[in-house]
């Protein structure tokens, strides 16, 4: 039976991961809807959700036929790559090597692009619909991947889905209430935290797939996450040291 | 059609690989862990964890170093151009 102790890391990882993706998708849909109207943006977003549901329906049953260990290994390695990519970027943003991922800038850029009269068809606004479709499909795929990765290999698919669904509903509710870009959420901090969680899950499952018996089983995950946090913070401090960068 | 598929695959790969060096280090750590786990499961776990942490640190420091040397080169070029 799934206990709350087992389900909590999966729920929180899926919630945080989905939160970031939902913020990105909703920002783009909001920008499109504000400039080109809700009809085309809504149709695009709904089509994106439909395509996503189709993919999940096709891929979902296949997962049950795959043996657990290879599944853990494949998902673990993909999750490790995915999480490390986020963490790597979040650290580079934290030290100022790449600019912060500002939702306000994305919103304004998307709005300016769509205001261009050269892109204004009469009936269904294809650009608006496509922009929404692409945003929902791509960000949604990332959410599906997070849910599968966090939940599939330990029978916690339901818990992870609940976490992701809660995050998506929360962001949609916030977006509906404020109808403004979600720039005030500290996105990089969120990505840093999600990167650490996903990387920790990735190491854990890759290890399980390789036959590693982690001390404390699932309770090793917070320990692995703590180590990632320590190394990430130490790396930030190291790169920030003025003496270090001046010497290069 | 082929172009669309190629773009789709590129975008899909982009979900997992952004920095090639980081991806190579991570996959290298997994391969090393697979070999180490033949000796003992715990050794495999240690190699995987240490390798992943090392990969993260080294790729960030390497990127910072590359950016920094690029900045130095830019300033050097500016100084050269100013001197003319």
C-alpha cells in the first residue's frame, strides 16, 4: 500500500515540475489571447491538450508491458539528463552567466510579434492557434514526462498525476484571476529546486535500474537531493568568487 | 514531412540535452556506474552519485570559464581597436 511518506516526494516533485511548465505554457497562451483574442488562443490550447491526451493514451498502456528494471534505467537516465539540464541552467542564471528567464520579457516579445498586422488572417487566427498549440503541447509533454518519471516506476502514477494536476489547476486559476503574466513567481528559484529534485530522482532510479541497493531505500532520495543542493550551492559560490573569474 | 519530423526530434532531444558536455559527462557517469555495479551495487550507486555531482560542477565551471575568457578576449580586442 502506498503510504504518504512514499507518495509525498513524488507528489511534490510532480507538483513543482508541473508548476514551472504550466507557468510557461499559460504565459504564452495569455499573451496570445490578450493580443489576438481568446477564440484562436483557446482553440490552439484545447487542440494541444487533445494531442497530449492522445499521446498519453497511446503510450500509457505500453508502459505496463515493459519490465520494471529497464524502465527504471531508461526513465532514470532521461530524468537525470532532464533534471541536470534544469539545474545547470538555473546555476548559470544564478551566477549571471545567462540572463534570467523573465516571463514578462516572453510575454512582451510574444505580444509584439503577434501585433504585427502582416500576421493577421481573417477567420481562425492560425498564428495565435499554433502558438498556443505548440506551447501547450511542448510544455504539456514535459509535464507528462515528469509525471511518468516520478510515478511510473514505483506505482505512484496516481500520486504524481495528482501533484501535476494540482499545479496546472493552481496556475490556470491564478492566471484566470490576475490575467497578467506570471512574472512575479521567482522562476529561477523554482527551476533550481525542481532541477535538484529531478536530478535526485534520476540518480535514484538509474541506480535502481542498475541494481543498486540504496541505503534506506526511498529515504535515500532526500539525502541525494541534499548532496545535489550542497554541490550546486558550492559551485555557485566558487564561480561567483571575483578572484576566480578574474584569473581566467 | 521529413523536415517537420527532424524538427520535432530536435525539439524532443532538446528537452534532455542542452549542454553537450554535460550530457556526455552524465552518460559517462551512468556507464561507469554500470561497470562498478558489477562489483557491488553500492559501489555502482557511489560512482553514479559522485559522477553526476562532478559532471554538474565541472560543466558549470567550464561554461563560466569559457564565458569569462570570451569576455577577456572581447575587452582585449576593444583595447586593440581603441589603440589604433
